[in-house]
């Protein structure tokens, strides 16, 4: 009895698949561990060691390091602020509060790891790293909670307290007061830090003394609150004691879990204990609260509520708003395809089972009139096994492996192309991208800025003059303005930090100045206040102590700073007042002229503030009536490879839009050099202010309809804020103006770009200039900040999509053939020629190896010559459907010829005739069935070569020999098939074949290559209609929804009468649909004459010819009506534009240079 061999063979086949899948998962996990290490290597911190500023990996931070933090950084360690400049931190990840917390060296000095620096800069002393930092404590608590819960299951007599774990250095007991535990823990950390740095010891002792003074004089309200807290704690302790004596083991577990939760919540309040170092009394505190709340309110007003809500929603990974982001375009398509295949496979399996049972019952119990026997159960079991085998064959088990392999292979290769993929699905989503919203600086340009023009001494120099030609007093003032209003981290030699500041420092060097000497002359302690740069100010200012009192230096966007200037330094170092007309002249003759050449213009100014100390927080009070020193033009040349890359994107059907903070003229000039816009193109170039005005309705809310009027033609968005960028991205993603909907990719480098990066389908962060917040919000990190790397990502993404489509084309062909031959054979001869083990070899082993072969195809430049697939287009194209059905028909014809005519030319005994007389002959080895199996496998192997081409290419061998994995797997499968047929015997139910039979099998396999060339002559339209019909039958709801979404006209079925009355006329009401946006007016598209009068049309069932003529007339009337309506709408638009131009012309004489 060797029937057990089949079961062992099945188990062995499954084991092989499991091992291959596990090995692939192990490789993928190891690969992404390497990716994570690469990401961590890029995260560095700026510290001062041995009086030298150094860049070190965050893993090397130690307690006592003096660390720089600035806008966009993710704080990597706990610390105490010792110097700050308008520093505001987002602590929502720790405390849950969404308002920004203002930090300084006198009041709010505690800085926690895991928080984000949203504004300003500063320096802090590290007091906790690793497990002793705030994030480390919380993670350790979670780990200790899990370990403690496992130990509790063993029923230990005395449970171990949570506070005695390795998280707490003080090892306090469990019944100790929780607040005291945290205080001791913080004090221990402070003591550890003071051992290394005496300055910290002095700072902490001073703060501790101030805390003691405050504790000695508590207010009545604080006493009342403290008493209430003590009463609550005592009541809780009494309740816990009572529960511990009266409850059983389960209640003790609940109590321990509650205590652990308290410990976790208590850890989250460490920030409050670190921030008790306020130097003022309670009265001052009460006076400062309104100011702080007012500042927070002003900050939130600068950030629109929509951006805050977007960031909040995007942080919730399980939110409904991000469901589409986490489920990629390809995953959505494959999920739908898997459902359809599952339904078809189940139907085929049930049909096979029913046919086998009915034929066996009729033949055995009706024709032969035999009685039912117990041994007949084995036949029914074999029928069930065959039906299950059909289900197994119908489902493409190799598809998940093919997807994983293709993505993992692409991610590994993309690393060499400067694309660090953080999320696996972003790779294939990028292949469907149809829109790219790109930054300018560093992405389209080199980000190596140099000053090439300047306006100084009342003269415009198109080339930088020599320093001997300049007034030395003016140069000294200019040098101080540049160096003192420079943010930390913009060194000259290594060009670290803001590239605009690096260009200005390079100008100082060219004119003989020394940054270090000026800094020594005016040390860091003389800095009184710094108003840092942000997207709202477009400038930064610094107040310093000077010999004659206090002085303010300002630099920023030229048109912004110039509006705040009252005078300008002219010849002979004399300042003269300037009026609005002179400002307009400078703007037109100097700033716009530089901007037309693609230069970024920066204005530098100063103001003397007197000797009196004032409240320096009022920025508007001081940053006005400035004295303009100079205006410089900074060149940031376009990368050499960018125009070619953008041209490739345009040929590939991907629209590139530039979103920048530069002024409109500079942005247009750079966009023209890059090839985003051309002189004769009818595209929009807007400023953020104008864009924000156009997309809102009368109530001030963003209108999707108005957005749909603008974004298709928008190519450049200048002077844009992060909110404008988010609105644009969200509008394109949500838009349904296009047939297949847009898939949006976005590049960003700033902290405020986070919502836009998360809202986009694929977010690209800059690896060099990008902030930590932007990198965490992104899907892919560009390690070279180069736009051409995005083009490579598009190519790899499309290659992943094509690799999966190739595998589906190969897999579905084999599935259709195997399922069809099983169903037909079951109905015809009460047996399936392909045994269970043979089907497992075809479906599990071969298809698994085929997934490895087809998923490792390398991309070619031809991928960039096709349009993107889009969001809604099916992964099974009409061309693929033609190949699948055509190859399946060929394979079925060959297999049926072998079954019913093989005995005439193959020299095999007819097993079909034997089974009709002796059903038990199915257990014997059959040369005819072996020929069916062998021919099927060889046709499948040769069809694997055909499946490498998806778009009608005739040369199926092109590029095959450059893929050694594909060739190796093909040869391995062919060799394994020879071994199985020759030595398989009863294990694989195979009889040995002679040379003639092998020759025929090989000829049938080669015939699939020839048949593929014949299929290419067959037009695709019938298969496209067939696909639409199948889609409509399988999923009518989705078909109607998609049809409604795309705005297609609903088909009206004529000739159908009501079941109650054949003479009842068909009545149909016409509704408005498919709105078109033309010139700001919403024009309804009318598809029938009845809609022109809003009438109800009552129609009789017309004959076919009359219906055809009626549709022709309606189409003609419809086109004429649309032409008239469009002309009227454009006429109104022109009149409206003229009125707006007249109003703007009047505004030119007003005191607003920005409107000019």
C-alpha cells in the first residue's frame, strides 16, 4: 500500500513553499533592519566638545553634553535649556497638549526627548539619555509591564513592585508616594549630571533654592488643591488596602494593572516636575499666564486650523482619513482581484464536485444498477479532494510572494539610486504617480548659493565689487548685520545649515571680513533677543548690546524687509529717507530685475533702539522704521540633470508643479529654466495669497469645485505657506475631475511640510536639508536631495507594478487552464487528468519560483514612455486579458487533443476509454495523463517567457539573458520536470515517456511562443468589451459607482415593458450630471432635449435606427449648446477680469508694495 506517498508528497510541497516564504521574510526583515540603521546613521546632533562644534550620531550623546537644538529637530535626549531664541516645542507626543510650549533658560527650562522643535533655536545640557530619558522610561515601563504580567501568571507569593525594576535608579518601594518617587528619580538624574558639569550643579542649586522659596509661600488655592490631592490619595490607599484583603486573585491582578497605569501616567507628568523652576512669585505667574495664552493664540492664528487638524489626523495611523494612505493603490486593486478569483475558483470547484458526483451516481447506481457499498465512500472523498485541488489551483498562492519579492528587490535597488524607502507600499504607489509637487531649493537647484549681484551705496552692481571700492564703515555695519543675525549651525567652511546664510557669510569672506573676529567682538552673551525666521515672517531679526545702546539687525525677503524700511544708506555712508514711490522704483528696477534672472533677493537692514531696556517680546514695535543697508541677489543654479528629468516626467504623463517660498518672478524664471513651463504654454503661475483667495467661497471655506478650476493648469505656486501647500495637495488627492483620479507625490524639507507629506500618496523628504519631523512624516527619503532621484523612483515603482502584472498574466493563464480542464474532464470522463500532487507542483512550486523569476526584472527607460495607470484603472488590462484567454485556449486545445486523440499519434493507450468501462483504472499510472501533465507544464514554462511582455512587444526574449535569476529558475524547473516524469512513478502519478513523446511535449511548449505572435494580430477591442462585461457581471455595484464617478452617460435600456402591463409606456426623468468647470461658472451638461426645459421626457420604445438618429441629433444639439454656453461664460470671465484689473490698478497708488 503506497497511497501514503501522495500525502507525504503534498506535505513536502507545502514544506518547500513554507521554507521559501520564511526565507524570503527573513531576508526582508534583515533588509529593513539595515534600512533602519541607515536612517539612524543620518540622525546627528550638534554638540560642543573641547570648545569645538561637532556633529555626532545621536547614539553617542551622553549626560553633560552641550547640545544645539533648532527648528525642525526631534529632541533625542532630556535636557535643561541654558540659552534660547524664541524657542517653542511641541510636547503633544508626551503630554497630549497640542499648544506649543515656550521654552527659555529662566522659566520653562525642561526639554523632553521625543518632542519636536517647532520654532526658534537654543542650547541645552543633556541630563538623560537612553533608558533614563523620558521616551526610554516609557518604553521600559511598557516592557516591565509585559514581563510583570508574565510573572504574575506563575502565582508568585509576593509580586514584584513596578518601581523596583531597572527603570528607576533609586529603586523605591511600591507603597511609596508616587510623586515623591518621581521627584527622587529626577533629583538622582540631576545629581548624576552635576558630577560631570559644575555649571549644571550651580544652575540646579539656584533653581532648587527658588523652588524652596516658592514652596514656603503657597497660596490658599494651592493649599486647598494639595489637601484635596492628599485626601484623594489617602482614600485611594484605603480602598486599595481594603481590596487587597477582601478580593481574590483576579482582583489583585486588576489592582496591579491599575497601579502600573498610574506609574505610566505619572511618568508622563515628569515634565511638570522639571518645569517648576520659575523665578518669579505667584503674582508674576498670574500676570504671565494671559501673555502666554495670548502668544499661543497668536501662534495658532498664524497656523490655520485646517493645518493643525490635518497634522492631528495624520498622526493617527488608524484614522479613517488616512485609510487610503495606508492601503496603497496596488493593494486596493489586488484585493478586488483576489475576491473575483476566489469567487470564480469556488464556483469551478463546486461545479467539478457536482459533475463528478452526478456522473458517478448515474453510471454506478442507474446504468449499472449496483448497490451502494461502504467502499464507495472513497470515491466521494477523492471527488472532494479533486474539488479542493481546483480551489487551490484557482487561487494564485504565489501572488503575495511575488508582491513582496518585487517590492523588496526594488527597495534594495532604490537605495543605490539615493531613495531610502521607509514604507514598503510607497515604492509601488510611486509607479502610479501622476502629479509631483516639488520644492525648488535643493531639489530642482543645487542649493550651493553664492551672491552674484548687490545693491549697495545706492548703486546696482551686477558683479560683486572689490572691497577696496567699498566704504569701510559701511562694510563693518554690513558684516555685523550678516554675522549677528545668523542662526546657529551655519558654519562657513563646511557649509552646514541654511545655505542662504552660508552665501552671505561667503560674501563677508570675499570682502575681507572674518566671522570669528566679529563673533569675538560681540560675544553670544550680548545677544538680547532673536526673532527667528519662519514662513510667516519671511525674515529674522537680532537685538544686541552695542556701544551706544541696543541695535536691531534684520535680514529676509527683500520685498518684506523693504516695506519696513524708512531710509536707505546711500553714497558716502549717509542715510536718506525713502518714500513709497522710491520703494516702488527700487522694487521694479532692482528686485524684479534680479528676480527675472532667477536670483533670490535678500534685504539687510538695521535700527538703533536706544539705551533703555524694554520688553523685547513685542516684535512689531521694534521691526519697523528700519535703515536699509543693502540688497543682494543670490544665485542658486538649476541642477544640470533636472531639465532632462522633468522632460522624462512629462513624457511619462507625470505633471510637475513647483511649490516654493520665493517671489513670483524668481519662481517663474526657475520654472522656465527647468522646463516646467514654456513661453507659449497656457498655464497658471500664482502666489500663495492669490491661490488662497481663489479656492475659497463666499463663506471663506475651501471649495473643491473652485480648486478643480485651478489645479489642472497650475504649474508654479510662489510665496506659498505650508498651509497653501497642504491645500493644494489635499485638493488634488480629493479631486474627481479626472477619469482615473490623481496619485500625488510631494517633496518637503520643513517641519510644517509634515501634513502635506502625510496627506500625499507618497511623501519625499530631503535627506540633507530635511528636518527630522519631515523625515518622520515621509515615505521615501532622498539622500541626495535631487529631483532626478524622484524620476528613478517612478521608474522603479512602475517596474514593481509591471512585475506583479507579469506574474498575474502567467499565473492566471495556468489557473484558467487547470480549472477548465478539471471541470470539463470531470463532466466528460468522471476523472481529472491532473492529480493533486501534480497540481501542487504546478501551482505551489513552479508558481512560487516563477514569482521569484518575474519579480526580479530590472526596469528599462521604456517604462517612462507610458502614461501612469491611475488610481482606479484595473491591474488586468485588455492586452493582458487577450494574452491570458488566448494562451489558455491554446493550452486547453492541446490537452484535449492529447486526451481524445493522443492514442493515434503519441503511441499511448487511451485511458479515457478505459475509465468508461473500469472506473477503478483511475488508480493506475497512465501514459496519456502523464502526457497531459508534461505538455501542460512545458507550455506553462514557455508561456513564462511570453509573460515578460505586457504591452504587445514581439521580441519576448529581449533582456531575458540579462536576468540570470530568470534563466536559472527556468532551467531548474525544466530539469525538475524531467526528473519528476522519469523517476516520479507513483509519487507523482507519472508514467515514463519515450523520446517521441518528449519531443511532442517540447513541440507543444514551443508552440505557445508561436501562438503568442499570432495573438498579437488579434485586436484588443473585443477583449476590452469582454472585460467590461465580466466586471459588470462580477461587481455591478462597483461598476455603477465607477461609471457615476467618471461622469459617463447612463445607458438607457429600451424595449422593456412593465410586467404588469405590456402597453405601459416607459417614463424616465433626466437629472443633471457631469458638471464641467469653465471660467469659474458651473455649466451643466445636458444629454437630452428634455433637460433644456427641465421637462420629464416620456418615450416609447423606438426601433434601433430611430434610436441611433435620435442620439445623433441629441449629440449635435448638445455640442452646439456647450459651445454657446462656453462662449458666454468666457465673455463673463473676461469682463470680470477687466473689473479686477481696474480695481488692482487703483490699488497701485496705495501704500502697499506687496499688492504692487
